[in-house]
């Protein structure tokens, strides 16, 4: 272990603080720590071992893990052999961690959550996303792979409401990531396992807590989805996330969570209450100077509602997004990539690598 880490070996959190500071300095999105391994940072999507810190022994990883846990976390870890938690570090911010066993020893993956909530403009979210916040009720969904920045984008949008309107915002998260400073809004933040048992329990309770806006960390199961849809049709703006690759596939992902006999009813609720879907991908900037967000946006129009209701026409939603204009509240991934190339943020090769239709994008970039 490096000299600084060796001096602090008896204080696992101090060692972790040093590693987190290194991660922040290198703008790492994630930190991997495993018994008998070097710490590994994910920087701009690439895993990079920190070889000047020697591998951690098993007893150190055990002490570090237990030091990070509350008694409830520790019980869950012993029972389930894995646990999610979050912990705050001075001068660094909040850290989200998943601690687990692999090959009989402890490992963990950590993510530093900045204490500063960026603006949508700083994140590079397109302006057509902001009108979705003007709805008094309805459902707005963010989709994308793990680590694509969905939580950060949602926090940025909630903060827009926080600064501009006097509302009651409830967040239901597992675990809490961004800590909000109340501006015009009252903000109630509830963490699964600490403040409530399940997403479904918290959503049911939220309906009796006078919310205007609800952030639901993830639509995981039919009961949670059903409650979120009910909240969105009874006068609440609900923002949530779904793991799906693009906007059009998101609705199928939600509908197929239900048994066949319930699916048409769910389609009807989605068509009536869905306001928009934003899908994100992080792509490398020119010269390897970090990553930027490419965004696909589908605002639900009368045509979209019609297609959502008909399972045989669902696949046409992708074409609606592709052919839609910004004035209609639509943006395809390929149009987002085209804009990023024209602004000089990413290069043509990167755009084609991440494109949904590389051939079409190449023709557009060549002026056809």
C-alpha cells in the first residue's frame, strides 16, 4: 500500500477518503475495491487500476465494509450477502456503495455523488426536455443503461422546479443520492430500508402526504408501476427511471411487467398519463476530454397515444421519434449525435459508433 494509505491502515474510512479524493480528482464515475486487488477507477468509461496502492488484505476489506454499515445494513449484509448503502464524506460529498461477496471475500463498487446539483444546461440536456416540467400531472420517464447519468439528470430537473415553484416534492430512492437544499419547494426525501420498507409502500404512503411532484427512483415491479400510474392520473407529476435502451422500448418494458390479462389496461393508463420519455447515452468527447450526453426525447402526442394502445403498432413509435422535429418535442439519438458533431463536442467516428442507424447518420453528416 502507498505510504499515506499505510499510515492510515488502522482507519479504513481515512484510506477510503483518500481513494475517493483520487477518484474525484480524476473525475472517475465508479471505484471498484476487492480483496487482494488494487483499487480500480472507471474514468470516461475505461477501467484503470491504481497500481501505486497495493492490494487490500481480507481483514482490511472486512473492517472497511463494517465501518461503512449501519446495524441494519450489517444485518442485511449477513442475511443477503450483499447490501446497498450511501455514506457522506466531508469535502467529497455523498457516496453510493454496493458491498457484496465474490469468491468468498468482500468486494464493493462505489460511486461519488457530487454535492452540487448541476443545471440541465451544464449536463447538456436539450431545451425540449424542460417543457415536460410544466405539467401539473402525468408521468415523465428517464431511461438508459446503468451509469448513463439518469439520476443526475433527474436531480437537475427537480432542482429547476425547486428554484422556480412552491411545491412539495417527495423523493423515494434506494439509496438517497443527491441531497437537496430547499429553495421555494418543500422536499421530503425517503430512503428504502431506512425511511420505508419498499418502493410500493412509499408510493402508497406518498398519496397521503400532499405531494405535487414525486421522484420514484425506479419502477421495479407491477405494484410500484401501478401506484405510480395512479399517482400520475390523480394530479401529481411523477418522474422515474426504467432500464431500457431507447424511448420506444420503454413502454414495452413496462407493459410486459404485468400478466397478459392486465396489459391492455396498463396500456390505456400509459397512453393517458405518459407525458414524455428521455433516453440517455454517455459518449466520449473529442480528444478524450470526458463524456457528454446524447439524448433521445419522445413527447407523447395524439399519434403516440394511439400507437401505445395498439400492441401491433407499438414498433412504429421509433419511427415517430425519428421523423419528429424539435418543435414537436421529438429528438432521435442520431439527431442528438448530429448536433454534437456540428458543435464540435464529439467527432464523426464516435457519432457513427453510437448511432442507431450509422448509414443514415453518415449520409446526413455528408449533407444528404
